[in-house]
C-alpha cells in the first residue's frame, strides 16, 4: 500500500521533543518549587524560573548536538570504510551482502540475484542499509536534534514559569506542582499516542518521575530554608 506511514518514522523528532519538554517542565517546576520551599520571594521564583529556562534550553541544545554529532561521526566513518571496501573487493562485498539475505531467509540463488541488482543500483546504499543498519530515515541529524531539544525544553519550561508568574505567591507551592503534573501527564499521554503505546501507561510513567523529582527538590529547598 503506497503512502503507508509507520510509527518508527517519528522516532527521531519524537524522542528529542518529549525529552526536551519533559526536562523543561520537571527542571523548571522543581527549581521554582525548591526556591519556594526555601521561602524565596515571588520575584526570586520568577527569576529562578527564567534562568532555568534559558540555561536548560542551551544545555539541552549543546548536549543533544554533541551526542547526535558523535553518532553521525560514527555513521560517516562506517560509510567511508564501506566505500573503500567496495572499491578494494567488490566481489567479497557482494558475497557478504548475499550471505546477509540468505541469513534472512532468502533462497541462495534469489539472494545472489537480489544482491547483484541492489549493488548495481547503489552498492553503498545497499550495504549501508542491510549490513550497517543505516537508513536515510534514521540518519543522525545533529542540528535538527539540537533545535528540537532546545525548542521543546523552552516550551515545557514555559508552562510552570507562566503559572509562577501569573499565580498568587501564597499558592505557588501547590499550583506549580499540581499544574506541572497535569502538563506531564498530558505530555506522556500525547507521546504514547503518537508512538502507538498505551496512553495511560505513558502518562503515569512520566508523571511518576516528575513527581519524584519535584518532591526531592522541594525537600532539599525546605531543608536549606530551615538551616538559613
């Protein structure tokens, strides 16, 4: 069927977007909650939230770029090596590709024919896909990953920050974690839905870890607030 779309096609941007938004909500909400538990003023909470948003977005972008670029370097090195091997020993590479297809269940004669036709069409692409597992859909894209992570982190962080800035100072200790857990549940549910998994399980999983992070941060903030 033409135009068929699989869930795995979303894996690149979905991973970066969910990770960024989740980190944005959890880290900013936890930061604000920790300062609030330490008896910080309303302006202190807003400043902490803004600083957390900016620093977190830049950190996510840099970390994701470096990580994915390392993956891209490995892929490029493998492709360069494969290109050299195709030039040095085309027959041996043909036999290698043929053996891969036989191992996957093709008849040896058919495997030989398929290997011949694919290598005649694009030898490097055939080996990249079937020997190395590198495809165009799943190639590492550092800049795209960095922008997606930074943008999604900023969006996620902006949610608890907006609640902090607009909410009544006396009620932020309850509003920030409550609204953040709602946002996390929504994020987990949407991500699970796009990925074809259980919406309920996805929402609970994300919410649990977010609640744990906020609880620990609030405890640390309360401890330092008592000691100050």
